[in-house]
C-alpha cells in the first residue's frame, strides 16, 4: 500500500522538489499539492491523504491555522510541519495546533522521506535539533495582538512616533505597550526585545 501524501507550500519549486523526491520511493506518492493554507484544507477533505507536509508560512490561511482546521475535523490526520523557521515558539505553535512532527527545510532529502514513513505509522516526528529547541523552550509569553504588532513595527526600525501613526494611537500609548511587552519578555530595552522575539519565532521580519 502506497503512503498518500499531500504537500502544502506556496513555493512551486519546493513542491516540485518534494514531488520528485517522493516519486523515487516505491511505497509513497503525492496525491495533491496546495499553494496556500485554505487550499490545503480543501484538498485534505477531498483526498484524505495519509500524511500532510505543511509549510507554516503561507497566504490566505497560515500553516498553523490550517493544521488546526484539518486536525479538528479529522482527528486521525497526520500533519508534519515543514518550515525554514526553527524558533521554539514556532515549533510549539505547530505542535499545539495538532502537528505530529516538525521538520526544518534544510533537512529536505532522506530525512523527509523517513519522516513521512514515521508519521504514517502513527508516531511523532521530532528530529534531535527540534527536540533540543523544545527542551530549551521558555514558557510561552502571552503578548497581546497589539503588543505583537508594536514589536513587529519596532523590528522594522520604526520609531515610537512612527509606530503610533501606523497603529492610530498616541506615542505615549506605544511606550506603554513597549514597557509591558519588555516586562513579559524579561528584557531591558526594545533592541533586546526584538532580538529575543526573532530568535524565538514570536515575530518574523517577513511579516
């Protein structure tokens, strides 16, 4: 019996590479490819594959939201998060959403093929490097959506008055948000807050 795989990635080159790699394996095949999260959910419903390889950074519906939607509707779904991000917050969000594994795109090759077989067998797929991140996982920091927005804008180099203009609030309000998020992250200044948030995957520069 072939292991039926659904790949979900917004980059055609990545999907092509994965399809070619899986095509060389006698015991698995790609049954569908999705270019965004919403399409991934729809294609899962249509094909109900054995394993899904889900990129976390996708348009329309993000990877984490897509994983949650699939696993909520199909409790037996086996979804492996496949991403270029390796911050502990990214890993935690994917697994919390219901992913059975997490792979970094640098691992493409035999590790992905092996991971598909492991996931299809009902086991979890957590490579040593990812497991190490989870062991070191700092308790989740519950930043508010506004605090995350302010942090993202600060990461782009905007000054307080510029952030205030973008979010439609006063500069004093921005200072309050920064004070609160720095306290939650346990840092002394905004530069340290941005650095830590990027390292842990709380924010990303391409957002």
